[in-house]
């Protein structure tokens, strides 16, 4: 038989296959564990309960976010009654199955995908003596077994005296729940998406373009109830909600032209990465985008000056339109509030107009208030 390769590639799939061949013991120590090895360990514990299993992990929010393992894999170990221990700060990885062992570099899926070919190895096969030495330092069960099988009392004493180089503690429910809560609160970005973004990151920049406060045409006022009730039926009061646009939606003071220009910039320069992933601009196109933004900013300043100059007159015209609309209605059925304020008895058109204007003054804003926002 050919000599086993010294350098190999250990992916999660291949680790799971090796674990499935265990007959005596498995020792897995790594920053994290993925679903396939975890499932293989659970199946092994269920089908071969005599096999000793040791799992040491750096179970921490940071390692999960880097893609060294998955929370679901640790959940599977817990559900399979496999007690994993916390090995804080561990960044190497060791896999020992019976008399075979490997030390390997774990893959941070946030940065790259797992190796699947021995042409890109990430693991070094250990010698038999190295496997035994690591086992008695990592696995309490294997340590006891080695002491029992020692050929001489001196060898048993040496094994018993071998120091344990790692400090681990069981992953308790409180520790697990704390990490799970942090991950559930802010789940990591899917690692394949994160890697793609990293590949294109030197060429792209996230960007968000918005125009706020300019859409005066969207402002509306609610007609006072004292005016709404003019001529309305009692059973409709409280249901009739009348509002009025302060200015024409397509008038000269509307911001629709500016918003259209902004949408053109978004369409031409900032393609969307999809829902919840924002927009980006190519860095080589950014100077031209900034020129277009400066042009839009100059248009905005000119629009603001025009609004400041003409808005109050437009607001006064809008209020006059509302007064003209309700004047004949109030003339036919003058409200009691108007009679209560009239010194001449039956109110005339001038009294009605004054009353309507006073009521509308309560809800119509001043131009300077809108421009200031």
C-alpha cells in the first residue's frame, strides 16, 4: 500500500467521513465546528456509544462571525448529549481518530471557502507518537486508557505526570444562551455573500443618496373641525377627515424636478445590490458622480431661494381658495361660533370671511417654518 500523504486537505465533509470510521476515540479541537462534523459525531455517539468523544471549541461570538464554525453545529452536539468544552482563544485545529491524527489550519469562511482538493492542503498528518502525546493532553478518557494500557509502571507514571497544556471548561447553558442571543440579535452576513463583497471591495464604495426637506408639495393641513362641520350631518362628524395640499403638487415650488434628477443619478451611477444590501458606486465613476451631485446641489440652492421668495404668497393663495370654497356654505348655514362672535347680529360675508381666516390661521404654517425645515 502507498504511504499516506503527509499533506492533505481537510474540509468539513472529509472530517465527517473520517469521524464516521472511528472505533475507539475521537478528539476534535478547533476554534469552531461546522454542521457536517457535528452530525457525524452525533451519529457516532448514537451508533457506537463505546467510542470516547472529546470536543474542545473556542465557543465565542467572534469566532462564529468569522465563520470558524456554526451555532447550529453546537446546537446539534448539545441535542446529541455530546458535552463540548470551551477552549478560549484556540486558533489551531487538531483531529484525532483512533491512531490517526492531523493538525490543520481552520478556515474562516468569512474570508475564503474550505479546501476540497489535496492540491491545496491545509492539514499535516501526525506521527503515531505525536497522536498519542496529543491524546493524553487533550482527552481525559484517552489519558485514562493510556495509563491502563501502559506496559510498565514507569510508563503509566510518566503518562499520569504529563501536564495538561490546555485549560478548558464545559460549555454551560448560560454560556451557550449568551452567545446565541448575540447571534440571533445580529445574524452574520451569509459567508458566500461576504466573500464576494470582499473580492469587489477595492472597486466599489457603498453610497446612499437622499433628498430630505425639499418636498413642500407633500405638506398638507387638516381643515379645522369647526369648518369641517359646516353643512355636514351629525352622524358623519368624527368620520369626515378633510385635508388640503398647501401648494400644487406639480407647481413651480414642487421638488419633483429635483427628485427626478436624483433618481437619474441613482439609476446611472449607483446600482442596487438587492434588497437590504444597499447601493454602490464604482470608485472610478465616483468623480463624475460628485460632479453631478454638485450640479444638483446648485439646483437645490436655486430652488430654495425661489421657495423662500414665493412660498408665503402661495400659502396665502391656498388659504384664500379654502375661504372662497367654504364662504357660501357658511353663508347658507352660519355656525353658532360665528354668531357668538358677531357684534352686528346676523353675520355678513366680511364677518364670515374673517372668521374662516382666523380658524385657518390656526393650522396653516408660515413660510419661514417650512423653509427652515
